C-alpha cells in the first residue's frame, strides 16, 4: 500500500477541525455540566447529561465539518472542471491570463509571454488553476479527515469537565471542573494560534474568556432551578 504524504493545507485542515471540535467539546461540556451541577448534586443525573451532551456535540461537530469540507471540495472540483473547459475551447484566454499574472508581479511582458508559452505546453490546467484560484488539481481537502479529527477532538475535549465533576468530591466539583476546563481551553487556544501562525496570547485569552463566560452563565442558570 502506497503511503500518501499529506500536504500543508491538508494538515492544517485536520488541525483546524480538531481545534474547533475540542473547543466546542470543552466549552459545551463545561457549560452543560456546570449548569446541571448548579441545579443538582445527583451524580447520575450529571453523568447522563454530560455523556449525552458530549456525544451530541461530537456528532454535531463531525457532521458539520464533513458537510462543510465536502461543499468546499465540490466547489473546487467545479472550478477545475470549468477551467478545463475553458482551456479546451479558448486556450488563448488562459494563455493571456497566465502572462498577465506574471506581468503584474513585475516580469517583463516578453518574459511573461514566454513563461505562459512554456506553461501552456506543460500541464497547463494545473498551472492555470493554481495561479488563478490557488487550487492544486487533485489535492482537495478531505471531508473524512475533518470528520474524524473533529469527532475525536470533541470527545477528548468534552471528557475533561465530565471526569472532573464525576471523580472529584462534592466540595471540589465546581472549582475542579472550572480549573480542568481552563487548562483544556489554554491548550486549544495555544494550538489554534500555532496552527494559524497567529499571536498566541490573544488566542488563549479569547478561549479562556468565552469559556469563563459560558461556565458562569450556565452555573448561575442552574442555581435558579434548585
């Protein structure tokens, strides 16, 4: 069986889906569990609610990623098919667009024309689609990768608040769940910034802020039903 090396965009797609899945699993799980804990200390009720929420979020995130990436893949394939038709029926237009592309980036017009000539005789479709749309022919994002990554990450994220509230003694349930959730949010915030080559501190702070807001609101809401 031949091993297929993933491209950078494919790796980033997996990481992105995983980070989003984990984040939703953590925040959604902590919100529901703390909301239930605010209303009751019955471990069975909390456990059932936590398991149901964790699985619901995981399936929801996974299916959402699958549908979203599938739509993107279909769109990319449609663009490639359209470019292929244009290349077969009006190759001059394709040639001119390639030449203009290099001219706009500082190449001498004659040199740009020669480059376009060369590219038109060597896998013109591949070069044209990549130049015009940024799409690599045959290298489309995988809906399956996004689905699996999102599902596993969501479960992995949602298990933190669930285990905390189930395993810790009653007097430590709330604070323990909050600390475990904040730690998990710190990790996903750091990972999302790393994956997107973005500033790390703002990403972590945004993650923690939204998590704290969710936990505070849902716990307060749960106490109203005590």
